[in-house]
C-alpha cells in the first residue's frame, strides 16, 4: 500500500462497499441476513445458519439474542420502556 492506496482487488471491493452504503442511505438498497453489503461487494452470499467472524457455531439468534416468541418480545419491549423511563 502506497500513499493511502489499496491493492487493485481491494480497491474495487472498497468502491463497491462505498456505493452500496450510499444506496442504503438513500433507501435504494435494503440489506438482510443473506444479502448484506459485504456479501454483495465480494460477490459471495452470506452463509445462513451461522455468523461470520464471531467464532464457530454461533447462530444469528445467539449473536443478536433475538426473542423467539411474542411473549419474549413483549417482555423485551417492557424492559426497554422501563429503562427509558429512568
């Protein structure tokens, strides 16, 4: 890397990421679990069922700790509202 420049391969990916971020800000691109900015920019779909870069056998549920039923969702909302009221 010379003078704050990337390799040609890296530079093309960086430009794709920047372009997709701009589209996302404008609402022209909506990322989801299998089609995010990184997956699109490197032209490799995200592998479903586990998270990349956080260790083996980590599922999206484990990483994001999402509730799996409506009762848990209500409880989480109530917890958030209680924290906001403090």
